[in-house]
C-alpha cells in the first residue's frame, strides 16, 4: 500500500505523487522514515534533504530550508517556504551562496544567518549530487 506525498509552498505545489517511504530530518528528532500506516505526526523540519521513495523504485530528492511535515496514515505533506527538487538546483548559484556564506561565517563564526545560509547552500548541493568538502567549497 502506498501513501500520497506532497511538497507545498505558499506559491505552488512542488511535488505530488505516490510513495512507499519518505525520509526527513526533524528538529529534535533526527532522521525519521515515514511508511504507510505511520502514526499521525506533525514535526518541524531542519534544513535538510528529504527523500521520497516512489512506488516503482525511483527516489526523488528535495532540498528543504526548514518547514513542517504532517503525516497521517496515508498522506505525507511537506510545507516549506523554500524547497527545491534536486534536478532544479541551480548549482552555480548554490556554489556562489556557499562561498559567500562561508566567508561571512569565517569572519564572524557566531553569525547564525551565515551558518543557516551555508547549510542551505550545502543541502542544495548535496541534493544535486555535488560533494561539499569541510572547507565549505563544493567540489
């Protein structure tokens, strides 16, 4: 049995499909896998990669900059102001954002905005299949 999965932003529905499993990272809960029949759940998402294991074997990846996940027995809804499908990541822009955020964070290690911007760039690059080294540079 499958479940309905939707990624929704204020402007659009980014994704809608059928899946066997969804994996996301929740605030305070770590990585969590949702399967059909999962207990009702509402959680706050960290900036993370959300993976959707579609019925039929394909895996879709999405970079999500926070938001919420709502789960019922047969539906998973991800609500986020900023989410992008792996295939739609602008790699050049994400690399530029990573360079800028890393430089800002290096100049001021306590800057929470620079840290958040760096994490968002890293997640977009990871979702797009780009490796990110510990030096804050995508390779």
